[in-house]
C-alpha cells in the first residue's frame, strides 16, 4: 500500500534528517497516510491492542527483572519482596501476570477475526504465518514466565511440559536432560528459563515488525473480504484509526485494571503461592487458561508420542490453512455454511478449554476426544470440502458502495 | 453481525471463567464465610478489620507460632495493623532471632528481635520441624490465605471444622478410617488433616473490652490476620483501583466521543 | 489551543466545542499516562526493607583512644575515630580560612563528645574509600585519611586539605544514645 499522499515536512531539522535517513517518511507512510479500507469494524483494532499489550509486558517485565532473583532458593522470596517491599511492586507484578492473560485474550480474538474474515487467504498467507510464529513464541514466553515465581504450579508445569519432549523416539530423554541442565527441573532450568523469558519478547517484537511490514504490502483485509478498488474505498490511518485504537486501548484498560486491582489472582492458581517442592506434586496440575485447549488435545490421545504430536499439529494445521480453505470468497459473512461451522469451531475450542481444566476421566475424556476430532476435521475436511461445494452469497461491487448502502 | 459479536463475547467470558470450572473437582467442602462476610472483600471501602487482625496476631503468636513460621512478615509490617512504633519494638524484642556474628569471637548468638527483622521460624530447619510434628513440616503461613481455594474462608473453616466423623463420612475415607495421628476435617481436601485441633474456647486471653475468645472468634481473628499477612497491599490496591477505574472511564468516554467526532468528519458517519 | 482563533467561521461554536473535546481527551490521556508512569519510576527508589535497615547502632565502649573503626551503614563505610588529644589539638589549631571547605572542628563533632569523629568514609571526589582507618595505613600528610585513587588528603577532623576532592568527608546523621552508644541514621 502506497501512502495516500507524499510526506512533505516543513521543519528544517526533519527535512535534513529525513534526507539522510527517511525514518519520518516511513513512519508517515505507515502510521499517518497509510490507506486502510473504510469499512473496518472494531475487531480490526485487536492487532493494535496486541501490540499495546506486548509493550506493557516488555516494560513491566524489564522492571520486574530488576527486582527478581532467578535462583531456586531465592526466586519465590524475591517475588514476595516485590509484592511487599518494592514501591508499587505488587502493581507491577499483577499487571505483568494478568497482562499475559490479556495479551492472549486479545491475540485469540485477533486470530478468530482472521479466521472468520479469511484474512489468511492470498495475498496474505505469509502475514498469517508470521502471526502464528508470534503465537508460538508467546506460548514459549508465557510458559517460561510462569516458571519464574517458583511456586508449585511453576515447578510441576515446567516438569510436565518439558517431559513432553521425552516422547521423541530414541533421543527424547537426552533432549529433556539437555533442556533441564540436570536430572530434574532445578536451578539450571530456572536460570535458562529466565534468560529466555527475557530474550523472547524482543524476538516477538521483531516478528511483529515483520508481521506489520507484511500487512502493509497488500494492506488490511476488511469485513467484506473484497479488494479495495481505489481511494474512494479507503481512509487514512490517521486520524481515524489512531482515535479508534486509542479508544479501544482505553476500553481494554478499563477491564484490565478491573481485574488487576479487584481480582488479580482470579486467573492464577492458588497452588502457585506454595513454594516449589520437588518431592510433592499438587493433586491437580492445570496449565494457565490460555493453554487449556491444547492441553485437552494432548490428553485426549492415550498414546504419549501421538498425544504430543496431536498437540503440536493443532498449531501446524493452522499454517496450512491458506491452502486448506481455497474458497474464492474471503469473508465468512458471505458464506452461510462456513459461518455455521465457524461458530461450531469457536464452541469447540471453548469446550476443549473446559475439558483441559478438568481431570481426564469419565465423560470429560469422551467430550475431549470428540472435541479434538472436530478440531482437526474442521480444518482438514470441512474447510477443503466447503471450498469446493459452498456457494457464496453475491459480493458487493465495492467497499464504498456497500458503505453507502448501509448509511 | 450480531451473532458474531455474541459468539466472541461468549468466548471471552468462557476464557475468563475456565479457572473457576477447573476447581470444581476438589473434594473439600465449600468453605464457610463468617457471618457478614469479610470486610476486606468488595470494591468500595474494602478494609481489614484491624482490631480482629491485632487479636489474630496474638492468636498467631501464642498458638500457631509454636509450629508455623510466618517468614515473609517483618515486625515493622505490624505497624500496618495499627500497632505504634513503640509497640512494634516491644513485640519484636519479645522474639529471639539469630544475631550477627560477634566481631571479636565470630560466635553467633540469638538476640532480641528488632523491627526490621522478620518473624523467626519456630524451628531452626525443616528437618527439626518435621521431627517435632510426626514427620510433617507445618507450612509457612505467610501466604496461606492465598495458597488455598477459598482464601481466608478456608482457614476460618478448617479451624472450626474438626469433628467426629459419622459412619457415613468414615466410609468415604480410604481404608474407612482416619489414619493414626490424623484428624477428621471436611474442609480439607481428602477430609483428613495432620494438625491437631489448635483452638479451644478461652485458649487465649484477650484484653479488656475485646470479645470472648471463642473458637469462632479466634478463627475469625487469626484468619483476618493471615489475610492481611498474605496480601498486605490489598487496601491500597483496591483504593487505587477505584481511582484508576474512574479516571479510565472518563478517558474512555472522552476518547470514544473524539473517535465518533473524527469518524463523522472523515467518514461522514 | 491557539487554533481556535484561526478557526472562527460561521460554525465557530461547533469548532470550539470540537477542539475542547480533543483537548480534554488529550489532557486526561496525558494525566492517565503520567499516573501509569509513576510506579514505573518509583519502584526504583529504595524499597521498604532497605529503608528499614537505614539505621545502625554502634557500641563504642570497646574502642581504645587513637583507634579507628569502620562500620557499614546503607552499604557504605562510616569511619568512627576515637581521637587522641594530639589529633584533637591539631584539628582545632587549623585556621579555617585556609580550608577549601571551611568548617571548624566543633561543627564536625557533637558537643561534649569531641573525642569522637564520625564521618562517612567515602571520598568526596569520586567515591573511593580513603585509607587511614586500619593501623599501618597511609594517613597522608595531615594524619587523617588518604584516598589512594587520586591522592586526596583529609585531616583529623575529616576535612579536605590537599588533592582533588572538593568537600570535607560528609557527616552522617547520628546521635549519642549514651556515652558509649551511637545510632547512625
């Protein structure tokens, strides 16, 4: 997407600077005069919200790292030191802990928006896949971050998740020993997790930069899923989207600070306020809520290796999505059958989440297996079949026409 | 259009309510709330009952401290409960803590506590604690009110929950009986607890003008104290939260109006 | 906002109200951001446990005349010197108008406890720890302390006499609890 108008600075310094390094031209082209479809709805703000939450996490994380000690004997105590003695330490920690949850809420909504409106389809396949890379990096970062307070859930979560790699044939156990740096999760594990937990957010930021770059080549998809035909279909990013995104950020913060200040431990688990004990496993080990659907898929398969493979496949299948769903129409709004299956997928993922939170026994096991089966069926069978047979409703001529018709 | 919004809304709500569902499978009985609830709960005016917390500290000191440490609480923190500086000094001096090595001999002697010291553990190490308690280390109580489902209500209930099990309740236990050296308590997961009933009516002498030290009163007091010990910044957090919310709602409203105004200007609607 | 003036047109009222809305939104937004930023800064200040340790009591009863000791206070050494009569006399004899940082000996000690000099043992030049507390240390030309980093020399009242340091050794906040016990901080 070319800027809607050239950058013409008046200020002498900016002119001089920009001639040698066109930083202002690039910023102007991607944040001010960046043309976007004029029919974007509120769901399109969740990309900005995700970027905002990444910023919140990096800033609070850097500060927490100044007060935290990554040592098995001191980690738990240093978190309590933050909670009790550091000025506003409790606030920073609760913002960071709940910030991870809100980052995931925002990103999951962002992903489902892409799934519904076909944002993964050409010419945006790479954009979609870069987003999935961010998701995987977020999961790794969140998992390692949860280990740092060195509570019971930290320790046993780390043990269980790293043990997934022992499912790899032949070299599995050697890989686990390598990950741990010992024969159990211990001080070396904590130290390397801290190092990586500090590093990965910056990798996320770098991939997010590529993600935005890849977005700005074709420009945003839109609720109609049709291409822009010209300037009459578009609006500059500034001031329209700046205002809209700022409003959305403030709305998110209203909810966020409600949780941080009035229910900061609601999304956590009480067992993580018990210091890690390598000799006692808590009765119910539950991962953080954002991992529950994947955890349910893992446990629904009785074989260790196949379970692990299924869990990783749940994300890998999303990489293939642009080719699995080859229907010509992007937006789910014009695909009546797809729409119903989409709703089913959303329910399915929620069900998987509930199953993941419950012990793998009795009816939970059966529900978990059915939900897992549907998850893969949806992507591997339903979408390819619909691509062939589904007849879409007629698309509007252009975005501006549709907008005019609506108002 | 409407459907989509509902579905996404549901997804958000479900995401938030999952942890609650996750806890449905514990077999401990639903903990009791004190009559009238906890004053530190709620949004506006949430506060710790300081009188109760001060009495609760007395119960901790005279009863719980025989076995349980409270290592993340320093004596200086007690000023938060309304003790003045001199009282805190006196309380601290009533505990012996490990001193610094003597500069001449290198000998380490215990000395009376000072406000900056943390409340010392009743046992020198976990092994000693286990040896005195049938092999089970009594857990540190600093975070007990956050480390159990139900929080302070859990402590309040367990302290009052000791009873002789009925034949039916016995049947639910593995082996059909309470294990040797353990006690029946339905508020504990598994309904069996290693701690002997710690409270009995009149166990602690409360000062003049204070309520009768019944088991229920002491349970309430010490649970209040431990709720404070686990989350000493709760009051500040909720006060700031209320202020943040008001400010954020104003900002949110103004930004929404601004967005609408700009939308009208550049989009015409 | 000065833009209001240049915008007064037929719809002047509307424009003014619109600008007011944006100014209000921006203003409240900046206030909110500032409030959010404060915890990000204040957490770097000393935490409650550090502040609680900010006073230390020292027992002076075992110190000999002429002995100097160093006590750790707030992560820095405090020099306690039980001065000999000769050292006190030397400190008092100095013409303070010749000093870089003029202070009398009386200003640097507590009345009735002139024997005791208590100073923060950090060179006022660039923060090194001067020599002269341990026996056998180089005490410089003035019998006080000598900073090995850049050669600053202090006298028996801890005043700067020679070298690059601009100020006398700083005095900590302290008081005598009784004749043989002080509390620093």
